[in-house]
């Protein structure tokens, strides 16, 4: 009898699903296709969360909007939706259900690396109640929540060092494939000319900036792998990432790259003075400077300043600010600062910054995450988010002290990515780029937590199957 009931329920569900899909395909094919793909993403995340995370790390900056007809082609009355947004909804919902249905993961919400992030999300979610643009605020809240959900699942109590290293392998293999095939897209028009003089490459459907942020993450992971494994392949992949970073000609990534490399150098100098890694970092910095410095300076100032002129500008911050071509960002920041003054302590609600810009300019994005967060969640939200990121920094520092050999494969790039993130957030919208950028900060911090649980494991044991293939030295 029970089998008959289960069969009847399943048959009815399948029949209704087929009828709904058929009607949807006839009425709105792209929306129906997006709904079906969203359900599949949700189901895959529920049953195989680690596999879905591996795929997300491998896909990185790839924009899936083409699967549903283009960027935000669906539901234009609600602000637009595409497959990238559906993916965020499906994966976030799936990971959220995984966390809510596991007692150990629920307990992890109160752990030092996660508790402040949870409090921040709770505060940000509460501000939706008085937000002038709650739907836009909800979009941003999902982008902010996704890195934490990924962090919790990757850092699950059963996770072992070999598993997170394989997730790192997925990240680097995805980057390898992407950098091998992207020249084909560039030849077919995936580039833009800056002032009819400078070539800037990108990915199909993706902007130059998020592509460059992703490449910076790959570079930092490659430096860490080379430091611990001394394998030439990581130098080659890191070198390719440097060349592509230079070709994107993204000014803030140029600066963030040197900050990230400086963190690598500081880490290496303080921990074990690994001159091989220091040499590799210095070489990558030199290559990036040779390839991109002139273009970055011309884009920044409108001309190529000499060393004396640069030093003079550095000595006068106000003159430097006025000399920089902010491409209209200074106007956006003034609007956001005025909006911040309306409610500086508790904020005006998630999405308020976007609403302010729409009212004042009819378009535009914040181009500064510090101001966007201040407008939306106030000083309270800024403080909570700072503590949340500090929790991840502490996790990396704890791994350095107790993580055993090989911990630097994750601790070093975790600190460097967060350092670069702090710079990128000054002039760009890092929160929006959860696929190309912020998910890797969550992944690296989670890997640090996993490694810190097994401080005595030698590198050959942590590498698992890779050790037998000569991956470690």
C-alpha cells in the first residue's frame, strides 16, 4: 500500500511538472528553461554540495547569462534575471538547506570564523524592513551570504586536507582551461579599445574588471603552491595569469596585485625566508610592471608622468586625488556620502545606495564597497562586516601557527586575497563578483580551518593521491 502511495505521489508530481514545463516552454521558453535549470542546480547542490562547490570554483568568472538569452533578460519587471542569478539562487538555497539540516553545521555558525558574519547577515537582513529598494537589497544580501555558505560547507567537521586540496586543484584546472581557450574569444572580439589606443581583454559576457580580479586570485594561489611544492607548472600558470592581468589593463587590479604580492613577500619573509618564493613573487611583480605600468599611468592621469612628477603627486594627496581620472566615480561617491549622512548609524536599508544613485543619476553603481555598505547598513553593519572578515584573517593566522607543513598553500593566499580585496573595494564592486572573486576568499579561509584541525599531518599525507604522482617535494 505504501509503495502504491509513493508511486502515485511520484507519478502525479512528474505529470504536473511535465505539464508545467510544457506550458512554460510554449508561453516563455527562456523563463521555463531557466526554471528547469534552477531546479537542477538546487537538486545537485542538495545531494552533492561538494561537487557543486568544485564546479563553482572551476567556473570562476564565466557568465552563464547566455543560457537564458542574455544578461537579465528574464522578468524585467522585477529588475531582470538571468542564469547567473538563477545559479546564485539555486546554489545559495541548496547550501543553506544543507547547513540548516545538519546539527554540526548549525553549531559552526557560532564558531569564531563565522559568528560575526552571521550577525552581519542578520543585521543586513533586518534592514530590508525599511529599505527603499528591498528587492535590490535582497540581491546584494544573497551575494554577501554565498561566501559564508560556501565557507561553512567546505569547513564541515568531516572535511579533510586532501579534500580541500582537490577543490584547489579544481580551481587551478578551471583556470588552465579558461586561459587556454580565451585567446580564441579575444580573436573573435572579446576585447575593447581604451581611447582608441589601449587594448583591454575580457571574457565573453564579462567585464574586464572581474576577469582581472579572478586572475589575481589564481596568481596568488599559484605562488603559494610553488612555495610549498616547487613545481614549474605553477610558475607557468601564474605567469600566464600575470600576462592576462596586464592585458585587462584594470587599474585597481594593478594596485591590488602589488598589495597581494607584498603580503606574500611579508609572509614568506616572516615565516621561513623562502627565497625561491620571494624571487617568484618579485619576478611576477616585475613582469606586471613592465607590461602594464605605462597603460595604467596613462589611463590614470591622461598622460605618462615622469618619476619626479609622480613623487610630487605622492607628496600632496589632494593634488593626487584631483589629478586622477576617476571616470565619474567622484560624483557617485559624493552622492553616496550624502545618502550616508541621512542615517549614519543604522543605515538606510540594503539596496538604499542603489536607489540613491538611480534617483540622482538614473544609473550607476557604487564603485566603493565601503560607502555602499555604510549607506545600506550604517556604521553598525560596517563594524560587523569588518569583524566577519577579521574572523577569516584570524583563521588564516591560526593555521600558520598550528597548521603543520603545507598550511601556507591556503593561509598565504587567504591573507593576500583579503589584502587585495581591501584595495579593490575602494573603487569597484567586489561584493557583486561572488563568482570571480569573493567565493575564493571564503574557500581559502575554510581550507585554513580544515588544516588547523590536523596540525601534525605531514605534507605527503595531506596531499593524498597527489603525493604518489610526485606533486610534493
